[in-house]
């Protein structure tokens, strides 16, 4: 999950300095007539491609070197097993690379919510009108957030810790309500902000 800090678009009650503030959404810059918000939740990866390829190359050199040493000492069966091990490790690294960029991006601009889910090479995209979207939790512990409307049903929050999904749902509801036909009042904004 990636969280971008952004200033609040509505007034917030005073907080103590020890309490950190955060937001899922970040404000999109661009067209002044259609400001927007974006939530990006991504799979967390510890390494990028270059360090993993370097580690894999070093493991190849080490394993093939040991296999060649055993071949030279009269045990030729070690080298094929080292090759098989490196092939399986390469497949595991390839599967890891394939899903390293998995993410969910929700973009709310001009009363339109666009949801994009990347899973490997697949990209699913759905577009909702802000005034027709319902945001509901899926029942169960660690459940996802369900978006429904206009004969579409989609679940989001896969790459978000379970305890943060309810905060995402609240923030989505608030942003959708602000973008829809019924803008939120200051009192409602303060009440929602106090629930955080």
C-alpha cells in the first residue's frame, strides 16, 4: 500500500502533535475546473528488479561453480541438479517479478470514479458515476470494500492491511458524497473526521 500525505480539503479538529495524521488520497493537480482525488494501493516489494537479478546471477555463479568442482572431483551428477535448482529459482523470481507491480488505483475526478486493478499482465477497469456508487464492507474479518452501482460490483482493498479498510471506506464515502449531487455539510465533515 502506498499512502500519500495531503492537506485536508475540509476543516479538522485540533490534534495533539503526538497523533500522526494521514490520508489515503492525494489531490490530483491538473485541470483547475476538475480537481480530483486518487487512492493507490500496491503490493509491497522489498527489492526492485536490479538487485534481485544481481542476487540471481551470483547464485548461478556459485551453484555452477560448486557443480563444476564436483564434476572435476568425479561426481558428475551434482551439476545437473545445480542446473535444475537454478531453473526452479529462476521461475520463482519470474513469478515474483510478474506480480511486483500489482496494484489498485481509484481516481475520483469530475463526479466519476475510475477503478483500475492491475494483476500481472491483466488490467481490469471500471467506471462509476459518483452519485450512484455505494461503498459497503464485505462481511467478515479482514474483509474487502465493495463498490457497487450501475449494474457493476467490484471489491477493492486487496493490498491494504485489514484494519485500514474501514478507513478507506469512510474516506471514499465522504469523497463520493462531496463529488455527488448532495455535498456534505461542515458538521458532517467534522463528525466523519472525528471518527478517524
